[in-house]
């Protein structure tokens, strides 16, 4: 029988190796200098990760619960829905699952619309994009996206309105040209 201390150490080891998708994203961001807050309760949808400096909310979504790449057009028990690679809707209790996942999809859209209206950017990272094979590329493009957002938000747009003199010169040139 393991002692309670051994049990405690085992639990701690399991905990520190947490490979939950959200932890994968958090560890990457932290180690690349991105600072964030978690589950900001004042923002719609309590986003998983909030980067204030980038005015960005990151949602790390489970493919099944959030219906990744599944378009739910009807929610009846005999509804014909194309499953995606990562979201397969069970045959039994079909109507229940369809309604549940459809509701989640709708809520995700509403939350993102609200955040956008408040001037926040939203990035969704899907669980399947964090598989060992895809992880590296997904995280690299997340960092790329964040840096792009920051640059866009901090770029000063400079417009030049041509003055009257400029327009006159252009007209003069045109008349000269016709001579
Ligand atoms: Zn997926």
C-alpha cells in the first residue's frame, strides 16, 4: 500500500505534468514573454486567457463540446449531420447532444460578438490543433497572430489630403500635355 506521502507525491507529479490543452497554451505564452490573466470574470464568456496588452481573449475549446467544424442545421433525433474529424456526435441521445452542442456554438458566437463590440480581439485555439503533431505550428502562429494584432493596434495611420495648389498643378500639367 502506498503511504499517504507517496500518494501525495504521485498526485503532485501528475498535476505538474498537466497536459490539458489550456495548460499547453499557457505554458507556451508564458515562456515566450506573453503575460496574461485567467478567466477574467468581468468579460463576457469568462475568457480562458486574457492578454490586456494585446486586447485579446483566447478561448481554448474542446472540439466535442464546442462542435468544431460541425454545422448543426437541425436538432431532431434523426437529423443528418456531417461529423468532423474531431467532433463526432453520438448516435444515441442524438437530439440531446445536437441541442447541447448547438447551444454552445451559439453562445460562443454571442460572446465573441460582445467582446468584439467592446474592442477585444478573440482567438480560438482548438484542442485538435494542440495534438503533438500540430502543436508547434499552432503555437507559433498564435504568437504571430498576437504580434500582428499588437502592431495593427499601434500603427498610426497617416493620410495626406491634396491641397488646392496640388490640384492646380495637375491640371496645368494636363493642359501642357495637350499642346
Ligand atoms: Zn477540432
